[in-house]
């Protein structure tokens, strides 16, 4: 459904880039969870624009919880988050409101909403709405973390620059996730990070933009989460990930690399340790078999396309006059959003996994011995 | 929800590999649509196992419509499809029922269903259930086709063998789609097809298996289909595609290639023809901007991993005794399912797009002048 | 959604009165539940037509479980029920297929499905489909019963004849529920039952029909089931009850009697016993406060209208010619369905409460101390 | 789902009685609808407390639309309504927060939310949240009205005082609906209204409260709206109506009166006028056959129980100490909410019917000739 998703917990997102407020309703949370508001702020900070590698629209992104939260604890009823839009410059958009930005949703918004869409700053299609996903997702993450589940992402690739990859060793991976969640620019290799920033700045100075690939890992999930057919872990997570603007590809484990291996190479052999604990010796399937978690880390690759709004002149069309025109974008835009998107990815993954875990709980412990 | 999906039309899938019947309920269809049963049979035939490149379990896959269908037309009420399982050899599975097949859902089924799962032939996790998706999807496709929407897939890659790619030219693409829907082994280049079949047979003789990448194209969709946030076209289609067993990656347009281009290269510039009809000059975004169709072809890449069930001995674990064992699989399995999966992919794409189109219709023509 | 309902468990119903089969898919059941097939048969028997007080269409109503069930236990995947239609006489309906039965769905089916509906025996609108509700509901009831939850209904009113009412005393009520579940004609007072049967037979001989009111009680539910706003216990149960053909009113506890009392009379005062167990001293609110169970019995009244299909000549319209005509119904119809409907009511109530209970479980035990 | 409902349009409600704001997200609206904000204010005014017959908590109930609305028109994206809580006196509730109000949700909230619920003013269970239903419902009503659909309710019964009933004559009924929508105290017979107000004031002076029955009529709906099984018009509307606090019974047409008539009396005979337009000669079935509209007025009865919060001392229990106590409520409460509830009833009915109509549109015009 349009702006609402979820089964046992549901998330409703609303707002426009230049409206008074954006927000989210997170419903179905357990009662009595002590939300760490500082942690929400820390997660918001990871997404917040700053420096020359992001948009010059700087927002405080302060999160106001106006319902479902009482004396520091979730009440169990619908929890509502409001975030103010303060730093808007709507006039940047008036002049070009009929000129369709290539790669952006301007044209499709016209076709779907017949000209009634709020065009200012991309309106409802703005990446600004991902702030709501982060705030809501932060609460989901906190719940998962107290259960021993940790999520983290890094920028595996930016243009032609490649970061190190997440480790196959669980202990090392745990440290890497922790590191990513404390590092402002999420790369494993800081020298690579320096190169990536330079590359973004260089491309920004050309009025152009860049995309990249995020690698996300989830550790600590129990086995048996996910459903066999339509709510496979992959289905639920990809649904959420493709809801994030600019995502154009999602894969799990070996992903598209599965095309190039044989079954004997792609299968993950099982092993039991002396205590009878079963793991797989490799993790090509990213902790998911038949759509259901097997206890190994979930590993996801998500590609973020280069920001559509670039400052170079682009061939376009005036929607009203149907004339071919040259578009010169104004407004303030990101030369790259991959580094800001990583916490958005973590957030929607957290929401999806918490919801699937709840569905598992719903069907358990029904059979009396 | 587990085995049910959809908003205005919904699809419920049920059954197990060795149960008496598998089936699907397709609800919310328009009344009065003349279903072409021969076409369903033709679509089923594309998925049906035959020859040495598929499993030796040969099923008639005859489709019985037992409700929602009267005198050759849909009634508008829930349409139910039943398909018999006739060629089952359950004893192949008894001996090894506690030995977990690497890459398959045996272990996760144990963990989720606590040993109560039907293990015969993979039970509910069998690729056999995709027969239901094809039968239901065929009806959706037929509805779309009379509206001028056509869907087709080919095997773009199998191991290291690459087919030609779909054309950027709409007329040519239409012909290619038509060709794929009439060709038994879906490749554009028949010489490549011959090589692929040889490769599958060679790998089969080693007791191993192969995967590949399907390229799928959809033409003729109107603009304005899809929702802005959670029901983006990419979200809905990927949700369905990752419900198909063995799918481990889905991308749209340039997909993961977006990481390697700049915005100026990845954006699709707009152009208006003399009649005011707007198109894009390239189609890197696969006909989707902001989650909504822009009228250009939708182009999807789906990776299918190599069949998990291979005949080579594999390290495994006995779930009950927790002993490390060597698994020697019996039963009849496909050395490759990519060629059979292509019509499954077409089918779920058809379902998803029809449902999204219906959602669009639901909100239109409400405002009186 | 049309023919599908539920959150953690879902129920999909399909079929037509004179099609080959009707059925249901019950998805989301816990794995490992030992279904008692004899009990399903016993529940089906309560709904089955027999004697002069029901239709002369006698069906075996044998229930075939074709998926989600293995070696006597639920597998946890979609459980599918098929029931054959064997005793059909479709020609009874051909002659009058355009003559709209007053009170029935003939006209609205024409308007909704544009003449493509299966008109034979009421098609999808036939009370025959409630057989699916009973079969699926019987499994839900069995799960609830092992948890100590019992459901029963009796015919509180038939025309001007009134049965005794359910007791306020919990022990007595439990015995009454048990009695109703073993009595073929569900009345507390057997002398009243004799009068009711006579009345039905008398009215049947006039070619007319009767309705009535069912009183349903549920005992043993834990507190805290139900949701605060849209999924209140009353909302979920009424949604299901109004899905049963011929239901035209649903109330809880005092119901419409609440209009005639003051707050001081309608409120249920609280009382704690020496062990600190809290109950209410009366139960006007039917065990539900704020949409959520308080541990007292749920008491529901459901009105079933007189069967629409009667044998008296009725003014009607020919849908095709638009002529005013006199309709003389053929076919075989029930002079009363209240006695058959009671187990249908029990069944949908069981489904609704099990689903709500599952939703409660999904959000519990998330907060680590 | 808890605080979210709807298929093609969805409504999410959030907030607590004494939180900073309550609100609603109405998603899936058609784009380009010119919302009449004065009309929203007028509908809010009908629900607003004033005079001695309502609570002394007087709120401005100003509606702020913060998303999905641009330049006076709906944009088609999620429309969000915020309403401030300004006149709160939370200290009234602290003293008695563990003393369970009979008839209210205090006990069930404790049991469900384990003490983490916001107890102030009833928190999420407060009738205050119905302000959100009215604001959202007003927009739905406006859309329906431009399509010729009108909804109105009157207080048919208050304690032992009975209003006139809605007319069977369509023209007269239309005038009555219009009158009710302009009358502050919704009764057809103003002398009866005077008596009702006196009765409320008299009961209020005793520290007691009253309930009543609302009769609601909907005219102008096309035929063919509603679904055959689970989304019957009655199912969808009752689900919404039972979501309104204090509703304990809902019936359609003759309702519980159907138990006392024969089929020959309860059926509505069909008649075609000279133009071939089909109507029924009576309307016992309230414009709904088989769950689907037949073009006749929908007529609903909804019982509202007496306000649970009364000022008389009541036997209760302290939840923490488990002691039996006498509860003396403070705070400000309504002696009757029936007169305020009528516009809430109209509002949820409008939402439900608009959503069902949208579902009908989704499946129409698919079959090409």
C-alpha cells in the first residue's frame, strides 16, 4: 500500500520536501521499550547532509515523538515521529517546475498526479522523506540490538573505487559493523574513504554526480525467520530497499555472481560443531535458504544510482508546452547520496526483519504437549 | 503474508511437491474475461520439464479451473486452479530426510516448522509450486496483452555463455519478446542456445548444476503506474521475483552498473516528438522513475542460482543426530532451472503489474469537473 | 480483500454452489498441531442439511485436506481444504436465471459481474460456501480448545419463540457451551427446540421461511487480546460475522439494550478476589473493554434473516427484458438456516480470535530486562 | 491492523488524549480534489463539545493539513491531519491512575500494555481520537458528495425517548439527511430533541450518563459496490463502526427485527419502472444484497453505550495493590456522547464506502470488446 507497509508492525510515511513537516507512524511496537533518543539522533546524524560532499540544504533533523511514547517508554500504541522542514528555498523550483529533470520523478509525478503534485524540492519523491525511515528504523534497530542483532553497511564501491569487503569471520564482522556504525563516512578502509570523498568533490565541481554499491550485513538473527513463498526474507527486504529512492538493484550473498558458479561451488555445506550447533562452511546464500534465515549473517548488496539532479545542462521537455528545452537545474542537491543512504538501508532492513521476526513469534508456542 | 499477495487482485498459493495437488486462488479478476485455456497450457509447457536439461520427473501439468470461471469467462469471483501431482517418488526422500541439502531449504524448514514439514521432494519449498504461479500469471498476462502490454524473457547469461541482449529499438524489442514467447529455449541467438544446452548437459553429467541471468522486458504499459514510496514498481516486482525459489538478485535497467557511471551518463534525457509525446532518449532507468512507470520498456535482470540439489557427494549434517555426514542425494533434479524459470518470471511480473495498474484505476476519475 | 481475510493467519475461500468443488486455504497455522479430522467431520455434521427443516439438497460434505498437512499434523504451510459438490441440480436455475429473487444476491451479482456470474444455485453467493468456513474454523477451534478456550452458540430466538439464555455463572456457561456443541439442534431448552422445529415445518409447508437470533459465548480467553482502534475484538468479529450470508445485525453484551440503561447500570464494576484475580461483577460489556478482552466471557448476538429463497410467488423483474414478472422459485432451499448457521458463527469467531491472539503474541516478550 | 485500515485508501490514526497532538494519515486519495476546509471545520464543529450536555473540556479542534495538500488541492500522496491538544488537565488522572474505571479500557490497557500505556485522559482509548476520524472522514464525504452520495445520521433513540425515523421516500429522506447535516443536535423532531437535551442534563446532574441509537442513511450510491465474502458492505462498515469507542451493536435495515418476520415479509420485491430502472418496493435489506449495494438507501443502526466515566462512586480495584476500592472519578467527562458521535459514524461510513467504491473501479473496464 502506497505509503504504508508491514504486517505486525506497520510503518506509514508522509510529507513533502518543502511542506511544514515530514513524519512517520510506527505502529505495533511492543510496550515498555525504553527508546534511546540520543541513539535516534546519532542515526539521524549519519544521514544528515554536511560538508561539500552533500547538499547545502542543512536541516537540524530533530525528531519529535508525539504519540505512543510516555515517560521514556513505548506505550504499545501508534508511535508518531514528526520532523520539521526548516531550510527550504521553494522559489528555486518555480521557474523550472514544468521542465522535467532527467532521471527524476518529475515526469511520472505529472502523469500520475495530473499536475497536482507538490513539485517543490521533489515533493513527496524527495530523498528528504528517508529521514522518516531512519528515525523509525532506529527504534526497530534498538529493539533488535537488545536481542543481539546488529546491522551495518559500508560503501563497497563508489564509481571505480572499491572498499575492502566484509569479513567472513563472525567476530571480525561484528567489529566491522560496530566500526561502521560509529564512522561518519562508512568505509572499512579509510584511505579508500579519502579517495572516495575526493572523487565526490571532483565530480561535484563538474556539476555531475556519482552512485555506488552498499554492502550490508546483519548478524545475530535466529534461524527460522521469513516465510516460504511471498514473504521470503529476500522479498520483504527488497520490497523495502527498492522503496528507498535511487535504489536500482538488490542482491543477496553471491547475488549476480551465482550465474558464474556451479551448484557445487554455490552451495554452502553444512557443519555441526561438537555441541550440535549447525552452521554453513561458506555463506554464499547470505544466511537465507528457501526465504528463511539459517543463522548465518545476512549479506546484501544495494546499488544506489548517481543523484539525478545535476547542474550540467540537460536535454529536457517542458511538460505544459511540450517543447524540447535545455534544463539548467537550480536548487541544492547532493553530488552523491551513497554515504547518506547507508543508514537508510540499515533502517529499512531493521524494520523488515523485526516485522518478520514478529510474524514468527505469532505462530509459535501454540501446541500444548 | 506468507502464501498470499496482492492488493486489488490477490494470489494465494498452496501445495507440496508430493501432495495430491498444488494450486492457486486468483481473486479480484475482472468479470467477463474470456480465458484462453490453450494459452495457459502453452505457458505451462514452457515451464514443463523435458529432455536431458531438466529433471526426469515429468508431469502433465494440466490446469483445472474449479471456481470463478463459467462458460469460458471469468465470473469476477475467486478463480481457483488445481494441478495434480502424479509422478512422485517419495521414497527417494525418506532415507535422507534428516540429511540437510546444502543450498536448499531443508535446514531452515526444520528450524521453522520443527520437523513437521513435508520433506518429500522439498515439500512446500519445491520449485514445483512455481507451476501455480505460471497458471495464475498466464491469466494476468492475457488481460495485459489485450491492453497492449507484452512481457518476455530470455537467458542473457548461463555460466560463462552470453546471449545477445534485448534491443533498445521498440519495434525490434516487440519482435524479440514475441519470438521468446514462441521459442522453447528462450535465447535470442540460437547458436548461443545450442552452446548453453550442451553446457547444461555436460555439467549434468558431472552431477553438478548451473545458474544464470534472465533479462525480462515489458512493453506497452501506460505511464503513471506504481506508487511513490512502498509500492514502487521495483518494490512490488522484486517482492514477487524474490518469492521465486533460487532468485538471489534483481535489478532494473543499468542495475549494478549504475555504480560505475556519473549522473550525466545515467540520466535519461527527455524528448518530445512533434505530437507532444514524451519519451526518454535512453532507458537506463528501465521505464521507472520515482517508482512509477514513464512509458518506456521495463527491463529487469534476475539471477537464478544453480540448482541446490546436485548429485555430487556433499558435506552435510544429520539434523536429528547432529553428526557430520556425507550427503548423496537421490531423487530427480534439474541440472539447471534457468530455462524453465523464465516463464515463472514473466508470470509474477504480469501479476504485479496488473495489480499496480488496478490500484491506479481505483484512484482515477473521481474529480468531477 | 474480497475472499481473503486475516493478519497472522489468513483464510481464503473459493467456489460456487454448483462448481466441482468449494474450498478454503488456511495459512499461517502453527506447525505440529494434530488436527482431529473426526472433529472436523462432527462440526461439518452440525451444518449439514438433514430432515424437513433444511434443504433437500443433501451433501456428504466430506473434507479433503490436500496441503499443509502431513502425517496427521499441520506442517505450518498453507492448509487447503476441498469439499466436493455432488448433489447439484443446475437445471432448476436455468429457467429463472434472469428473474431476480427478492432478498437474494441475484440482482447485485448482475450489477457487479455484468451477467458473467455463475447463477446456478446462487453461485458464489450460496450459503454452501459456509461449509468452507466451518471446516477451516474447526481447526482454529481445536487449537483454541487445547488452550482452554471454548465457543458455543444456541438459537436464542426463532420468530416469536425464545430459548433460555446463557448463564452468567461461568461453570454453568461452560456446561451449556459443551451441551450446545453436542446437541444437533442448538437450544438450551429442548421443549423450546421442539416448538421451533414445528414452527419451521409449519412455515415450510406454507412455502415461507424464518430467521432468528443466535447467542454465542466464548470462555477462557486471556486478557489483552484485541487492538485499540481498528482491530477491536468487536470490529474483527463483526467483520467476519457479516461475511456470513443472511447476517444483518451483530451486537455484544447488552448490545442495543445499552440505549435503555444509564452508565451506572451499564458499567461492569470491578472486583478482586483474595488472590488478586480481577473480574467484573456483571458482564454487560461482553468481556470487551476498549476493544480488548478483559477475561470475562464474550457474548455475541447475531441475527440471521429468513431465507430469501421462498416458494411463494413473488413480484420480481426479468433482468434482461426489464419486465415486471411473478417469480416462482424452483430449486431446493432451506425454510430456515438459523440452526445450521450456528456452527458457522462459532467457526468465524474462532478464526477471528485465534488471529487476534496471534497478533498479541507477535508483540510480546521483546523487552529484555 | 491496529491503527490502520483500508485497501485502496488507507487511514492511520495516532495520538493520545493528553499528548501534544493527535492526527491521521489518509493515503490513496485521488489527486486534484479541492478540499473544502470550511466544511471540515463544520464537520468538526458537530463533534465538538459545547454546552452542558457535553464534557467541559473544550478544544478548538482546528485541523492542520501538513502533507498531501498543495494550493488547495489534494496531491494524491499521503494527506496528514494534525489536531492540537490544548485544554488538558492531566493531574486529574494521576491520583486515580491505578483505579480501574468500570466500563472503560483502563483494565484492558494495563493487561495489554503492562502499565506502559498513557493513562492520562484515557490515552489512546480516549474518544478524543474520533476527532481524527471526523477530519479524515470529512474529506471522504466531500468526494462522495460531488458524486451524488449523501450521508446523514440522527439520534433515533436516547434512553426512553424516540425520535421520528428516516422516511422511506427518497426525496423526503434526502431532505432529512440535509437537515441533519445542518442541525447541531441531530434529531428529526425538534420537540423530541428538547426532551433529549433535558434528559441528558438531568442525568448529568445525577453524575450519571446516557446512551442511545443512531440511525444513519446513505443515498445515491451506485449498484455493485461491496465484495461477496469478506468485504461485504456490512463487514466493512461494521468493522469501522465498532472501531468507534462505545459502539456495542450495529445492524442494517430491519436488523434484529428480521428474527420476527417471515421470508415473505422480509424480502424486498423487485420492480422495474417504465425506463427499465430496477428498484425494490421495500428496503428491509438496507440497500445491500449479498454484501453488495443494490442502489437503495443504506440504513444502519448503531448503538452507543452510556459514557463509562460517571461521577457516582463505583466499586473498583486498584490495579497495583489488587485492593477492592471505591472509585470517585475526577476529570471532565461527557454525560452523553450520542449527539457528538453521529458525525463520527457518518465519517467512518464515508471512508468505508469510498474505499469499497475504489475497489470496484479497480476491476472495471478491463475487458476490451
